[in-house]
C-alpha cells in the first residue's frame, strides 16, 4: 500500500457513506421516521436532517479521521516519527483513520432520519471502531502478525454485526459495544502499566478524560435530563459527538507515540 492510502481511505469512506446517506434521504428514507434517536433530546424538524445539531456535529468524526490519515501519511518514511505499527504500516494508519471517519456518517444516518435503519448504521459504525481498538490491543499485547490482527478485527465486527441484525441474543444494541470497549480498556490498562516507558501515556489520559466528560454530558442531555432543551441550537448530544471525536484523535496520538523497533 502507498502512503497516500492513509489519507485517501478516510476520504473515500466518508464520501461513499455520505452518498449512500443522501440517496436514502432523497428517496424518503428507508423505514418509518420518528422511531429512533428521540431519546437524545433534540426535537425533530422537517427537512433532510430531523435533528440538525445532532446530525451535523458528526462531521467532527470525519474531520478527525481525515486529520489522522494526513498525519499517518506524513509519518510513513519519516525518520523523526516513532517506529511502531501505526507509523510504519499504511494498513493500520488508513484503517484507524477510516473507522473514525465512518462513525460520522453512521451517526448522521440515525439523527437525520430517526429511522430504525439509521440506528443500525449508527451502531454498526461504533462496532467497527470498537472491534479495531480491541484487535489492535491484542496485537500489541501478544505481538501477533498483521494478518491475524485483521482476521480478529473482521471476526469481531462480523459477530457484533450479526447480533445487531438478528437481535440474538436479545440485548440492547449498546450492550455489545460496551462489552468490547470495557475489554479494550482492561487490555490497554494492562499494556500501559506493564510497559510504562513504551508510550506517551498523557495522550491516553487525555482520551480517557475527554471520553468521561463526554459520557457525563451524554447522560445528562437525554430527553428529560437536566441539560435537555429540545429546541436549543446547542445540544448536549452534539457536544458528545465533538468530544468523542476528539477522544478518538487523542487515542491515535497515543498509538502513534509507541516506541517499537519491529513494526509488522
């Protein structure tokens, strides 16, 4: 893979997803609107985006994904960049940039349409990102090859997507996401404590703190919550989007800071 793929991949993923989203909107959406996303406070309006603030704030994920791709492209072949998989492998850099960028259109599908299929697209994008994070933690912990990393990432994504589409087992959509994120957090915590000098842990702290603040706002801005104002231009859930996009960017900088001589 050429270095340019690191930047081209998140742009292509965002563009294709945006085209699919526009086509769905132009056709009158797929499924009945007003059945999903209503617990995120913002009042539904007429037009393409039922929840404008909650919809357009997702562009933060696209922007962060493209910035990650640009940084990854510049790192490839650079003698000043730390040596690790994220800085020497076009696959890792382009893949992480793409999964971050994909969250944007996925969440936009939910908040623009308020349909069940939009909610499915939203959760699917989160599953792909969480599966990447967990598979990458396993690779760094065990030193597995890139082929096995990709196989684990795809297998986790496929299993979670199958559960999402079939509803078996019967659990909330966010439950699987929470389990994978919790498993990732435990592995990442073990990695950074067992090898404390291998990373710049400040970026992991920034990612974690930003996510915690975002989660607190997310909870408080649900419909009926203390931060909920359905007709406000500023929505707490939109702030959640921006902060979690920033958290994903900080996590990339943590990955990038790793000092590892033999990147596979």
